[in-house]
C-alpha cells in the first residue's frame, strides 16, 4: 500500500480527501499544521514511510512554500518524496515558485476529488517509472522515438511534432497494445488540464498521424477505438 501524508489545516477537507483516497487503496495520514507534518515525514510510523505529500500552501504556522523548501533540504530519500501542492490563491506566481522549489504538481482549490486522485496516481506512476531505466529509443518498425532528444523519425525522415504532441505520442508508445481512454492519456501527460470531453486531443492525434503514418486517413500505428480512446499498435511496418 502506498501512503499519502496531507498537511492541511482544513480538517473537513482532509477528512474528505482521506476517505476518497482510502477507498482507492491508499494509506492516509493527516497533519493539521506544518510542524506536525514535517515531524511525521521525518519519523514515519513503522513500515509506513510517506510515498507522496499533499501540501497546502496556506498553513497556520508556516508558509507551504517554506515547508516544500525544508522537505527538499532533508537528507537521503526523504528529500525525494513527491509533493502535490494545494492552494486557494489565484496568483500564478505561487505555482511558479512552488514548482521551482521542487513541487511535482500543483492543484488549485476548490478541486474535484477525482482530479486529485488522477494527479496522485500520475505522480506516483511517473516516480515508479523513473526508478527503472527505460530504453532511450523506442523502435516500432521504421518509427523511432528518442526520449532524451525528444525527436521522432519515420522511415528515416524527421517528424515535425510540438512538445505536447510528442508527450501524447510517447504516452501511447510506452503503453503499446493497451487501449487508453482520453482520461488516461491526459492523466499521464503532466501539467495538462483538459477535460475528457475536450475534442482538441483528437485534433492533436490527427496531426501526430499526419506526421508518422504512411497513410494518415487509414492509420496503422495510432488506432481509434470508437467510444473508448486510442491504442498504439505494436505491429511492424
């Protein structure tokens, strides 16, 4: 079981989040102020280290940004715990500063529990994927996707993709053969706040196909599963 620590002075909100995450299989601990939260992070209960920290920006005893700074200054593995920052503030500078201090993601209040859960899962999945080295270049027949260089070639020709389109493509390619819903795709692409019904993702998929498919009107690589989403086909060219 993965354990979530939430530092949040709104006890009603924390109770709601704890119940929702608990129903989804997570362990949950709540700290109502920064001091007790940091103590819990530094001295976890036996067998229950913190796997992710949900951190409110506005706390009664310490600014959330300062808490994030202290977490990142902790020794060894404690400094690496993922941080999802919450705030009621609308100032984008808070988000920028929080991310620069080492927060992994940022969610403004009020939020839907479902979106919080999706972000928690996405952060933990990315952290898990980062634990094991992945192949630098993904190859599917004549299609090559270079993770580090963030380049794509098809039949030896460079494909012109935006950064977002590359993220969408790599999300599908890493899960080749698995059908993904729009929700799952957008959950996996960090920092994108699109709604599941937003058809712009279909426009991007069309442009990716135009770049990598021999016949974009009859795609063989990125296939639409009607009523569900998309699948990246494993077959060779």
